[in-house]
């Protein structure tokens, strides 16, 4: 149980375009989802927290107009990187938790490369 | 705010030797503590967690960790390293009522040599 998927696993896009990453909880209802960014050989940096049906809460320094997060259902959250630039290239990981659990379940990550 | 410090960004052990990965935490309230493992280009897998029950926590793949409040530590150990243990290990902390946000350490790369 407690499986989280991400799609796509890898994506390459051109500079200036937008790309959407999906995060799904496959066998549980995720009241809260988290989005992290991981630079090569670095730790995970929390970008934002999203609760189903409400606006995401962004961490300090994260541009909310650039990283659009939608959590429209209890099983799906999306991260859209708008007007992507090479510096947005990174490994993006989502996690999900239920309302009754303190534990986060992580997705397998999405490798974004902006050319 | 809570934080974790992982001492040693790289640890190398021989196959069969003891694995010890260090984690110290800082928190003004009782913490929840976690160890995760990450293999290249993959997400995080939970190894074990401390949630204010038993201080000695056993996890998957033979790993265990002991919560020591007096030392503010939560070191990860495994009696005998296996080649498949080579990976990146992250210690993380969260607190009740803190939105369950996880704060991660900087990670320790474990290398296992023959």
C-alpha cells in the first residue's frame, strides 16, 4: 500500500516552454501533497505544500508564478514549470500523506532537463 | 524551527562491516525522526521512523536506529554491510503540528567495498 507515482519520469523541454508533472496517490487519499526539488548530489528542498482543494503554500524563495501547483483531487497534484529555463533543470520529487498520518510517501521523481 | 545535521557526506565501509551513519537533530518540541534511502535517479524509500514509542527502532533491510534524547541523536546502524546498501541516506525530522513538513539533512553517500 501507500504507493505514489509520478509522470513523466523524465522530460526534456525547450527553454521558454512549460511542462507539467503529475503526482498520483494510487491506493490512498492524499489530503496533503508536497513538492521537492533536488539538485545533483544535494538534499531535498521543499518547494511547496498543497492541500486538496486549496491553494498551495510555497516556501520562501520559491516563485509561485513559475511553479504552479494544483491539487484538485485527493489523488492528484500537478506541478507546472512555466517558461522553463536551463536553471530549472532538476530532479523533482513529490510526496503525499493522509490526514491521519504523519508519514509521507514519496514518488519516484521526475528528471527535468531544459535545453 | 527544526533541523538535522548529518556528519560525514561520504562513508565507506567494507562488505560485512558495521555501518554507522550519524544524524543529530535540533527541535524545540518532541520530534518525529526518519531515515530514508535513495538509489540513483529514484525517489526516497523509508527505512525506519521514530514516533515517540520505542527508542530503538528497527527498519527494513536490517537497519536500525536509536533515539537518544540526551545526545539529540538518531544514528543509523547495520551490523553487516552488503553491496546493495550502497546508496544515499537522508535523515529527516518533522514535528507534530508543523504541517508534517520534513526537514532533511544533507545526506550521506554510503560506499560499500569488497
